């Protein structure tokens, strides 16, 4: 793999860096006040980041997945709260719609989401369905020209202000389908989830679908495609977590080095203490060992994307017709899925470990939420849970090696 950047990529990443610096003070203030940073959407909309990997046909920048991953890495330095906004809006929002939606749906929704006039969310998790999406309880029935959905979702990223949300429900036979829901739909009820330990600028919501009316044209993919769509979306969700984790590790290391060089204890700088150096060394190892794994996972995901796009052109069809009988597609998807799982597992663990070490280097100063490393620590506790708890990912990674008949879940 060649990760030399083109000038076009460098230009985008420079713009992302400047936008991150512009919103930084307000992000830190918003974190302490537990509110959405109102500068994020306008500042990142200016540079096109709200549609970074989305086709130019729909108003996006049309960048490849590796470039988008690099942008998320930079955004991750500002915190997993900020990066989670992009994950919900792009990785498991726009990218799912672009990959599975029909042309009418993409033209209707994507241009508005790229410009920032509309934000996307993703509602899969339920009170009784987390790591096992197949156990979701939300139901739907067809009634005339509409689908009627009934159930409850929670931990919906961007859920309090998103205008369009991808959600999932099952029919009377247990087959799961995916839907695009407008937030002004009848029977759509939103309640903000509060009292979180971290991710304090992310607006998570509990959404109640109380006989929610969804037009038949808002079915995403085909009836029964839901579980396939959910699992494919998690590849991009996990890659987003992994990319952001690189930024977390980088920021924790930079902050720790700066603090250790200027803080003196027992007659010398902390940076001269061997046990402090051990923490810094471990952070560097965490970062470098995760970085190339994440980039490899992004490259694998791009290969899957390219194959699907070629398939669409050749067959004049779309991705719902791809299945396990297509050996090349099955292999590419399996590889992308496995590498995204490994990258998420390794990078999120590294981010939590690095933030924990950074807090230790800062000592009592690291126990205040006004400190960047402390916010990373609080947020990093979440990323080893969501987008697939790391314990579940270990079983998933093992299954890739052992074969499907050894499934333990």
C-alpha cells in the first residue's frame, strides 16, 4: 500500500485541521456545559467535510474512504464526542444511504445532508438489542401506501436534531427491513438521553416509534434486507471509531509530553522520570501499531466499495442484489468486515489505555474535566462498548479464522 498523499488530499486535511482549531475553544466549553457545539455544522459545511466521501453527483466531495479516514483521525484529536457526530451523520448515515438507497432517495436526501441543512442519524440499538441486532423488537406492518412502525430505539447519535434517521424493524415473520424516517413524521417521539459519563457534546436520543407512519418510498433496500444493511453499516461505523481513536492517542501523547516537560517534581522535569517515559513509550506503541492497521482496514473497505460500484454499472442494479453467492463480493466484504473489527478493537483499546496513562501523568490535574486528556478518558470508555462491544468483536474475529460452524453467538 502507498499512503503518500496527493496535493488534493493535503489541501482537504489542512482545511479540516483549521476547522478543528476554529471550533476547539467552543467544543471544550460546550463539553463542560453538556451541549451541542453550534459551530461544528457551519464550519465543517464550509469546507465540504459534511459530505467528504459522498459522490459529487449529490453535492459531496467524492473523496475515497482512506482520505475520509485520515480526516476522521484529525477530528479525533478534538475528542470522540466530535468524531461521533461525523460517524452518525456520514459513516452510518450518508454512506449507508448512498450504498443502499435508490436514486430517488439519494437525490432527495443527500444534497441537503451534504450542505448541513439536514443532519442524519442511525437508530439500531434498543433497550434489549445491542450487540445482537437480530433480537430487535421494533415491529412494522404495511398499511396502504405506508409502513407503520412501533417500538423504541436508544443511544441514537444526533438523534435530538437529525432530520432523517435510518432505522430498522421486523415484520410478523421476524424478517428485518430498513427505513428512512423523517423526524417530523407522525408518531415519531424524541427524548434526549442525559446523565452520560462522557461524549457530552453528542446529542444521543431515545426515540419512540408510536405507530410511526413511514411512506413506502422510504423503504431502504428491499424488504428483508435490514440485517444485511445493518451489518454492512457497522463496518463503516467501526472504521470511524478506529480512525478517531488514532487522533485520541495522538492528542493524549502530545498533551502528556508537553505537560511532562514543563512540570517539575523532586528536582527535575517529569519527562526525565523513567516510569513517566514508560507511559509515553506505551502511547507511542499504541498509536503506531494501530495507525497502519486502520489504514489497511480503510484500504480494504475501499476495495469493497469499488467492486460494488463496478457491479452496479455492469448489471445496472444496486447492492441489494449482491449476496454470498457472489464469491468475489463475499470475500471482499468478509475481509473488510474482519479488518474493521480488528482495527476498532485494537485502536479503541489503545485509545482508552493511552488516555488512562495520560491522566496518570497529569496526576491531580488530570482528574478535572477542564483537561483535554480527562475528556479523552471519559469518552474512550464508550468507544470500547459501542459499534460492537470489544468482547463481541473478539468472538467475531476468531470466527473469521475458525469458520462459521464454530459460531459462539
